[in-house]
C-alpha cells in the first residue's frame, strides 16, 4: 500500500507571506513586489493575460528506505485552458490560454487599451490564490497609471504599484 500525505507547495509557502501582510511588512530585508512574485514569476499564471491557468497539488510519497519524496501535479483549470491540435509529429493536443490564446509566450508590453481587462484577470488570480486585496483600489490605480507616458513602457510601471496598493488597502 502506498502512503501519501498532502503537502504545501513551495509556491504556497511563498504566497503565505502575502496573506499575512503584517509579517511581510516587518521583514525589511526583503524586496517587496507582489506583482512580480505572485503574477509574473508564477508559472501557473498566463504570461500574457495574467489569469491562473493551473492548480498545483503536492504530495509526499513514502518510498521505504528513501523516506518521503515530493510528487507535484499541475492540474489545468478547465475554463482557463483550451485544447488545440498539436503538429502531426507529436500527436495529440496542446493547451493554450482560453482568454488570450497564448501558449507560454510573452507579448510585452500589453496593449494599454486593455488594461482594465488585465486588471480584472489579476484580481481573479489573486482571489484564486486567496490573497486579500481591494479590487476597486486595483482598478483605480491601473486607470490612474495608464497614461500616455506609460505607452510602450514595461507593464510593471502600471500593474506593480496597483497590485501593491490593492493588497495594502485590504488590511
């Protein structure tokens, strides 16, 4: 009989600091950027439209004399993924984002005319990660920072301060 137990993933452990904001603020040695940490660098989030595409399940399996071993499964979120036919050599299908159609390709910077849609995706992703945030503050900050001076600049100039303020405001 195989013995297994649920285990928090490294991503869950990393995100825990954002759920306990007071603890994170007291740690002054760390660089704080929730947009990069929770959205851009997270491999389960779409690189283009910022929607969470996968759920991650982690288990520890008992391997006898080897002790406990990690086993991680990436489960596609059905409504955030669409199957597309793969080329004839590989057979089968591949997954693409159901919102933007991208397969793991970054298109930067994103069109600034669509920032409200992307802000909504960020809010949905933060909700899925159980990160408390003020949705209205997020939208207001994105609208305020989406200026003509930011056209062609990095997305972090618009979204990074907006996500930070939204998380701070929820406390």
